[in-house]
C-alpha cells in the first residue's frame, strides 16, 4: 500500500504550457508539502498545507498554485512553464503542523522536463 | 534562520567497513534532526530522527546517528557497510520553535564498493 502517491511519475512538456501534478496520502495526516529537487539534488520546500489551509509559501513564483481539496490531497498546478521549472517535485505529509518532531513521509517524486 | 551543512559531496567506503556521513546544523533554538536516504529514481525514505533524550539514535537498516550539541553535529554511522547502502543521504533540521519548516542539507552520495 502506497502511503504517499504522486501522478504522473514523469511529465515532459513544452515551454508555456500549463500542467498539474497530483498527490494523495493515505496516512491520515493533516499536513502536506511540496518540495522541489533541482538538478544538483538540492531539496527545497515550496508549500505546506495544514487541514487544507496554506501555512508555508516559500518565495515561489505565482505561476505555481497549490490546491488542497481535502486534507488527503495536495495538487500542484503550474502555469506558463519555463525551462527552469525542470526538476523533480516531491510531495510529503506529516501529522501535526506544530509538532516539530513529526516525521515527514515523501512520495516517489514527479520528474518534470520542460522543453 | 536554520541551516544544514553536509561537507562531503561523496563518501567512498569498502563493503564491510564502517561508514560515517557528516552533518552539521545551525538553529537559533533546540533542534529536531532527521536523516533520509534517496535511492536512484526514488523518493526520500526516513531513516532516523533525534528529538530528545539519548544522543545515540538507532534507525532503519542498521544505521545510527549521534547528536553532539557542543559540535552542532548529527553524523550518520553504520558499523559495516553494504553495497546496497549506496545512495544519496540527506540530513535535515527543524528548529523546535519554527513550526514544521524542515531544512535539508545538500546531500551526500555514499558509494560502497565490493
């Protein structure tokens, strides 16, 4: 049973297109995240949602818009894709936004390639 | 602000030998510390974490890490490396007073040779 799942696994698209990545967790967690891993493997948080409410937004261009229809899902929509958006995007979840000791569990990643 | 440094881009070790992957951190308060492992084309898998208490933390796959407050370090160790341990390892820190913001180090690639 996959705890944190993402679709699609691979996404190849042209510059200027709009695309979405979906994330679902079946762990019963109330907090979900999006991370971006660049070509040098550097991992940086983009967004965090707690009970469908945005709590972290880390200087990400407004072309990126997260949407959380319920606490088990956090989707990432990207408008007007640019070459620099090429990366691996990871979704993660944890229980308790204020509980700093909570472990974050990661999905398998979505490799986005913008041509 | 919080930060993590993994000073080695790559660590090479022979199978059966002990391994150490280094991590130092900086937080304004007290830290929560984590280690994750990433196998090729896979997501990050949680290995272990330090919250409080015993400075030596044991985790998955025989890994352990030692929290050293005076040196602000949290090095990952294993007594006997396996070829299957070859992967990318990430250290992460969270300041106890900074909510759920997790900051990752740049990663260290571990290569275990037969």
